[in-house]
C-alpha cells in the first residue's frame, strides 16, 4: 500500500511520502469533477492520490464505484480551503475535519 502512495506529478514539484496518514477529501463518480479537483490541488501545491481510479477494469466502466481523493493530514486544511474557495464546499467529504 505504501508503494501505491508514491505519486509524482507531471511537474515533479510534489511527491507523496509513503508514510503518514491520508484522509478522504472528496468522493465522486464524476470524472470531470475529479479532474477539476486534481487540477485545483496541483495548482495549490497540494499532493493528492486518487484511490479506486482503476476499479473501472473490474466494474466494466459503468461508474458505479466512486473514486476517492486522498491527501496527507498536514495538507487537509489547505485542500479543504482550496475546494471551498472554488465553490466545491458541498462536495467535500463529511468528517474530513
């Protein structure tokens, strides 16, 4: 699992550390929203991982299982703020602090 957390963004500016807890920021079936959130976070310098991105191979690409955007605990507040500022406050996962 730790190896799955190591993601390098295309600009090589951010790397996720394989240690430390990650928290759910957002959960969605909407691929456009998912892409927008990833872009917002990258622009804010916040590293994020999309869990369940490849589940479509199992589900047959019907979009039943939501994808989860996860961030490290030290980035959670900034990530929530970035999404809130973009008008996505209603999309935030409840209980993500």
